[in-house]
């Protein structure tokens, strides 16, 4: 089973979550996917990387954090795969709050996030159509976890943890849930 980790806005596959998933799930091939800011280019890059690594030929699961959750919804539908969403962005419009100069937290690369980027992102904001596990921290300081509960309750397995933060402080605690979900 291939597990594709899709990072959040301005992050990297080298993030704490991306590296922790590799260490905590050694029985699986965990591959971090990287992408830039422009949504159309990002999706093309994500699809190309996933296909090159075996998506479409081997069973896979997309694990997306924050904006990576929105992209994972799209990719999982495209590849008919399961998805794990961690403190996910539930609507593309939420990224309007980031319009302006931004930078990648790992490379320092600058980018101007625009209304046109938000509009382009909306094309990938598809309904959840595959089995999903949604992991949420109540203490997420960036995204209101209740939006995800409202969006996914009844159509996905939703787990809410007390406290925590947007970085998802409960990753290690969630590994048994992730294993049970990806290895039914």
C-alpha cells in the first residue's frame, strides 16, 4: 500500500507530519508529494508524482493536511483511493484570507497568492466521494474544526481530539486509527 502525504499551504513533504508518518507507518511506502502555490500547476504536479510512484497501478491512500486535505479529496476521487484528512480545508474560499505575499515555510520561496488563485482552487474543491477518515484538533488556531465536523459528519469517520493545534498534536495517537482505516 502506498500512502501519499499531501502537505498544507506553504509547507513541504519535509514537514513534521510528513516525516512522522514515514517513521510511524514503516510497514507502508509513505511518499511525500510536493507542489507549488498555483492550483492548476499544483494539481498537475501532484498527479504526475503520484502516477510516477505507482498510483493507479497499486492500491494507495492520500493523507492530506490543511490545504492538502482539499487536494487529497480531489486526488482520491481521481485515483479511486481512500483518504485521510487532517485538520482539512473544507472550502477553497477559506484561502481568501491568505491573499497577498506568502512564502514557503521550508524554502523561503516567495509567492503572491491572488484572488485568481482562489478561483482556480475552486475547481478542485469537489465533494467527498470516497471512504475517508477525518482527524481534527479542537484547538486548531487556523481552521475552525466545527466546519469539518459539519462538512463530513455522516459521510466520513470523524474523530475530534480535545486541545491540540493546526499542526495536529495528536498524530502519534491517531496512528492506530489510520492503520485500521487503511488496512481494513
